[in-house]
C-alpha cells in the first residue's frame, strides 16, 4: 500500500483517482444520454414522416384508398436511395401501399394497437427503425409505417456519435487540469492554519514551555488533536515547573548547612585539614549557587526595553574576579573600548554570564598568565585564556549541563557554560568558541546593540 508523508500529496493523488473515475463514469453517462437523445430525435423524425405520409392518403372516385406522394417524397422513398421506406397497413394486416419492391410491410410485427408505436426490425444485415402511426381515412383505420435504415443514418448524428469523445476530450481535459490546480490551491489554503501551528510548535523548547498551539482557524477535524497537544504541553510545563521549584528549594536548603559546616571547619585545630575542607565547601557552595542561577533563569524574562552597559558590566566583573585570579597566580586585563557600549538586556544577567566565563578561564589558564576581557563597540565581549583550548568535538558538549572534560577534576561542576548559553538565549545573543593562534580559548558573547542610530 502506497503511503504519503504529505497530506496535500495524499489528497491530490486521491483526487486525481476520483477525477479519473468520475471522467469515465461521466463519459459513459454522457454517451448513454447522447444515445437516448439520438433515439428520441430519430423517433420524432420517423413519427413526423409517418404523419406527413398520412396527410397524402385519400379516397379516389370509386371510394378506394389512394396515396399520392409529391415528387420530393417519391425521391426520398425511392429504392435506389434505399435510406427511407414506408408502408400503409390495414386492420387485417394487408399492405395497401409500400415503397419496398415486393410491396411488403416495413414492420411485419406491427401490433397495430397504440396511436403511435416505435418499432425495430432487421432486413438482412441492416437494422431498420421507425414509427407506426394510426390514422382513420374514409372510415377505414390504417397504420402508416415510416422507417430508416440505420446503416445510413443522418450524417450529423454520425458526426456527433463518432467524434464525441475526441471533441469533448479537448474541452474536458483542460477543465479537469484547471480543477486540479484550483483544488491544490484550496487544499493549501485549508491547511495553512496547520502550517502556522507547525511553525509555532518549532518554537517550543525546554526553555519555552509556555508556548501553545493556536486554535484559531484550526479546522474542526484537527482541533481535538491540537487541543490534546496543548493539554500535553500544559502537563509538561507543570512538570518543568515542579522540577525548577525542586532544584531551587534543594539549593536553598543546602545553603544553611554549608554555612554552618564552614563555621565549624574554621574552628578546627589542624589548619591544613581546615583549608582542604574549606575548599570542598567552597566548591559545593559554588554548585549550589549555580543551581539557584539555573532555577532563576528558567523563569526569568527579559524586558525588551531594558538596556545595559556592556563595558561597565565587564569592568565590574573583572574587578570582582581579580582577587581570585591573583590568589591563584593569574592576572586580569581589561581591553577594548572604554566608552559605554549599550546592548539590549539585563545588566545583572549579563554580569553573571561574563563571571562564569571568567571563572572558567581562570580555572583553565596556567599560572603566571593573563586572562583578557575585550569589549567591542559592536556589542561583543570576549574572555580569552592561555589554556589548552577546546577541541572541535567538544565545542557543543561544553555547553551541556554537568559535562566535564575530566570527571576526576576538582572545582568544576559543569554548569557554568550552560548558564552562559541560557543567558545568551534569553538575550537573543550568541556564544562563539574558538582557539587562539598562540594557544588558549576565546569565548565571545555577541549581544544585540542598543546604541542609537547616528543622525545623518
């Protein structure tokens, strides 16, 4: 069984099949109607000939029936012509007059009952069809028979019957093709709401579970399916909401025990043990903070009218992470423009993204090297390190939550870059990763500029 992936192709193929079947049935029906119409025309013509013949019946001087045909009718019924024939039969079945050479009746089986009878007979291989009309002449009842040899039927009728399909086909085929084109346009227009719903469905992501398929203008046959999908999306949205709330609640609940644990560790007598434990607690606190960031980002919405100064946000982050970098033997440099760089977005969220990039760069760059912050007037900020760089296979993986190149390494949860990507998505920004020619990685955030157009 043939299966079609497209609804339109399925409808078109089925429509073509239906049109082909309809065309055959229509041709048969028209042929039958034409045959009936031709027979009716023939019967009416034969009845008129019989009536015309009856008008020439009369009584002669001795009271006998006589038939006097004008020359034009004599030629029409002459034997050499052989197309038309007539006969006049009385009540006893005796043939009074006949155009046949043996003075025979045209229809020997004439029932002579009704006023008008339409009869058929055979004469050798020829089919004879005509009419028998009852008339009363001089008190005597007679039946006037007029017939036509169908082998010599009217030329016009022959043309209609023989050339019917050829002549009608030239008209029917373009009409059917035009109908098909119109139907395709109608099908496309009828399915347009489904195409719009499909485009809306493509926008649904784990980050945009609030989007629902529009029910407006959806055909009633498909509306139950769209409603069921929307209800399924409602359940998924509820599931994501519960998951976000659980993550946030768990992170909040962990903060207090970690603070208490940090206080107790600081009172330990052994400073080496205390330092090691404090590093572990700091790493755990960082993971908890990132989990809270993720939970907040899932429900965060950017005001389209909100504007932030990218240069000021980058400078603030650079100043914030500088002590951490110096403590670990790294340096921080702020490069690029010093003028305000206005971009569309939330300043606090932009700072979080840059801070995560900075912490990631500090972690991977060797000691006694520099982590550079570069701000461009176009609305781009780059964080560059001198680390091992990022391989091509890992370019996409590094943005997955909890992904780490080395699972055994300490101090990394694999959440920082996923937070950066989520913030970029909220701002309509893009994140690019490339390796520096001299070694190291360069992470760039390209924000949408909010700078006013220069006046001409």
